C-alpha cells in the first residue's frame, strides 16, 4: 500500500474518532439544554373573588394542557428561555391570555380573574378550528417574532418561513408567484399600505406591525373569503390585544430597541396600549460591497385606546406614527466575476469611485376610530373611519467613475487585486428629486349576525384617495467618449422620468358572506360570499364571488379535515400600477383579473407524546389582463398595460409541532410553476443609413393607442449590471466601452465571453 494512502487513512481515522468524542460530549449538553424548563403557578378567580375549578390552562399553540383544582389552583411546566403564552378558558367566561419569558428554573406566581361572557368562549372555539376549516389560513404566534434570528425581525419574517421569500433586508414578501403589491394588510380591520418610492431593501425601516402589541396573526396564502379586500395573492389580518392589567416590556439589541406599556383604568372600562420602537441598520449595512457612510434610522410610535361607553358600545382609537430616514455617501466599490468556458477564461473586475450622496425620508401615519355596538347576543355592528397618510421624499445625485477589465488574482504579484488589462472605462450619473404624498380617507360599516347554523357578515366602504406626485429622475452614461444612448451630435440621457401627477380616486366596495354549519359537530361547513368594487378613475365595476368548503368525515379514524375553495380575485389598479416608466399615467388601465382554486387537507396526529399537525394544499391561479412589471430589488416598475396573461400552480406541505422538545417548529416544503405571456411584446430597432443600430433605450411614450415597448440593440446583450442588493442605485455599464473587432453583434458577444 502506498505510504501516502496509509497516512491518509490514519488522518481520516483521527478525524472520525475526534468527531465521535465531540458528539458524545456535546449531545448530553444539548439534550440538557433542550430540557430547560420553568414553572408557572397560580389561582383562577371569578369577578367575586371565588375560586374557579376546572379552568382549562394551555400553552398557546399546543393541544394539551391541564385544568385547575377544586380550589382554582394550578402548576404547569413551561419552556424556559423563550417567549410563550398561557391561555385560560372556562365555559361562560371570557378567555384570558398571559405572556411570559422565564429563565431556567424560575417559578412565576400569578392570580388570574376571569370575566363573565357567555359568547366569548364560543367565539374562541370557532377561532381555534377556523385555521383548519378555511383554505390558505395560517395562524402564527406573534411572540415568536421577538426571538427570530433575522436581520429584519417582525411578523413578516415569520411569514417568510411559509411563503419562501428570500430577501432578508426587506419586510416585504411574495406569495405563490405574486409580487409585493398583491398582499393585503389589516391592523384591527384598518387597511395599511407599504411605501411606494422605496427601491432598495436597505432603505426600509421598521415594519408597520409591532409584534409586542399583537394578539393574533391570521395569514391567508390564497383562497381567502369575500370579507377581505381586492388583491390577488394574500391577506394578513393583525389584531392588537386589549390589556386587562398594568404591564410592559422592553428590549435592547444592536439593531433595534423597543418599549411597550399597557394598562386599564376606570374599573377596566378604559384600556390603553402603547409601543415605541427605534431601529438602525448601520452596523448591518457597513459590510456591503459598496463602501461608504450609511446612516439609516427608523422609529415609530403606536397606541391603541379603548373605552367601554356602556355594556353594549365600545369606542376604540388606533394611531401610528412612523418615520424612516436613509442617508448614503458612497465611496467605492469593487466587483468581480469569473468566467470559465472552453473558449474563454477570465477574472473580470469592475472598480468604481463615487461622488455625491443620497437622502431619503418616508413618513406613514394612520389614525382610525371605530365604534362597536353589540345590539343583542346575535347581532354586532361596527362603524369605522380612518385616515392613512404617506409622505415620501427621495433625493440622490451620485456620479460613478469606473474601470472595467481583467483583475489580477496572483498573490505573489505586486498588482494583486488590481485591474491589469483595462477593457473599458467611463462614468455615469444617477439623479432624482422625487416627492410623493398620498392621503386615503375611509369610512366603513360592518355587520355580524349569528344564527343557529349561519354566521352572516356584511360590509360597505367608501374611500377617497388623494395623490400628489412629483417625479424627476434621469441617468447619464458616458462610455469611452460616447454618451449612452448614442445620438450623433448631441449628448443624451436615459431612464428619464418626469412629471407631476395628481389623481384623485373615489372607491366604493362592499361584501356579503354566509358561513354555514350543517351540523352541530362541524362535520361540514360552507362559506359563500360576493364582493364588489367600483372606482371613479377608470369607471370599472367588479364583482367577485368566492366559495369555500370544509368536511370532516364521521368515519375517519384520524383527526383530519378536507377543505377547498374557488373564487374570483381582482386587483383594481392604484397609483403604482397606473404609472408608466416615463412618469405619465394610463388612467384607462383596468384591473388585473384572476380565478383561483385550492384544495387540501389538515391532519392532527401524535408521534410519541408530542402533537403534530400536517397540512397539504394544492392551488391553481389563472390570471388575465395582467399588468407586466420589471422588478429591481424591491422596486416594481409596471408597464401600465393589460397586455399579458399568466398562471401559477403548485403544492405546499407544512408540518407543525415540536420537532425538538419544548420548541415550536415549522417545516415547509413547496413546489410551484409560474408562467407569463406578454401578448404584444416586440423589439424596435432604430438604424442609421448603413443599417447599424443607433440606440438601446426604451422609446418615450407618445400617447398613441399602441403599447410602449422597449427597443433593443446588440449593445444591450453586453450590458453588465451590478447585483441590485449592493447599492441603493443600480450601477450599469455598457459594452460600448469594449473594443470589439467589428461592429457586428456576434463579434462583440464573442469578445465578452
């Protein structure tokens, strides 16, 4: 046997032995860590200080629990070093939830007083089963958002576990082939919106949802009911909690700090909930490939005030103030890409020196007032009025001087890391002075009627959207003495966007739906509803029927529920969809339309003594009158045309339970296929007298009935674009700086390979 093989085997054997020793020592420590526990002891009392026996005490999100003794006392083992919540429920009383974060071995003593409310427990039972009966519904524990190890954190980071979005710096997410604009978000039934001018995830600040204030999170990945609005991808329903006693929390991190306080007054008729947060991503962005000075900051203040006027009427006020600032002074950037092929091998580098800066500011405010009337035990009415305001300013003027060529990676060379064989040089300038003010006034009425086997809901809404937009953007590129796009005899700019747009839109919407229970044991349920939408800008009237069913077989040996839904989901255009790439509006743009069908099942089972839940759902979305778009990082630029059709289909699997003991775990797996066909896409070339192409830019919109199309020349096939996550402004150069052996496209393409 060769000596080197013998030594290699001995070396591998040492590694295996060391690995076994390591795991033999580490596994007991890990097991001990997994068994970290604490205890909560307490007593349950009614409003007259009498003990309550038989009260159910469970950890939120788990099936098992315990009940209180005859004296109303309990002692429950709970996980340590992680946030959790205990839920106390008892027939004829309102359920109570308490949140904890205990150290190992700590024992917390509490006293819980339950209030009478015969209907409240019934509603909670329906809520617990609703996520199994409704298609696409995922209930998320908001406390898990506090400890999740992601750069952004928040509720949205939890949602990305289920939908698979992969941009870590943004709180936005895409669902089942959709984009960021196709998701609905509600806080206490008030709709909220994301910023419009943000083009890069590093410009974003705090999520509008404060997890410290959140009571429940219902996330619909598709197939949602008619009571939710007019988007074609998902709906997120957030409900803030109502305090029952004084409390609070605080946290301090490298990126984010927060404080929340809550309490009651006036014999629990008045409740208040306040949260304050601050966040800065400076330390996170300092590792970007684009070196410079990053100064992002974001802060918000949220408050919920509630006052019970009398036993049947409750007044509630929700207010949010949010501000984000982003300041960037870029200095330099070095990008490298290696190319390996049978014909050409190179380490291509791009060195850029910057001048200028970027200053952005985003403000979002919400003020919502609601009055809830419990007319009788079966009928509840809700009256709502709100104003959402979004103010955005985006200013940048950045000049980049670049050198492009072969980079030396020989560590023994004196030119290591430098470009030794320049292939091109040039400069570019990105400029913008954008202002956007949006105000949305809304008045809504909702009703809830509970009958024996029916739960009827309805709603009507009137909304006024006021938009003031001033856009002024352009790009200038100089490459080897030519300004691009090349126009003989004059310099020119590209990517020009300019114009003042002030559209005012009035929308009216409404819905009615009925949830039908065909037996007292909830073996078969049917949800059917219809909603309408009309706006005064394009004068389009939309009707969207939606139906969902669930069935639990009587003869099933396992706890399994089958469910399905079908419906029409339309998305009327708002300001972003109306806006063309040159800054003008296409007010004749119609809504994107889709019909969707979903089907799947939900099963509860146990492995050993641990409860698990397995969910499977298949879906198909057929979309017409699609408005195509380009996306760069988080910036979406629509074509403002209904000239495409698309579909998305897939299947999702999700396992929920304690994969690791005392640790709530999620395992999600999905397969999706999505395709889009743009019906009127074509290329337009502008040639000189010799038949050579002159430019490679998108022609300006001329106001004609035909679509605005992108023209292209052979130079665009040689374009080099830096990764969009590296700098707030995309960096583009062109192969016009490359010395090609001829003017033919093939020759230039070969040189670039």
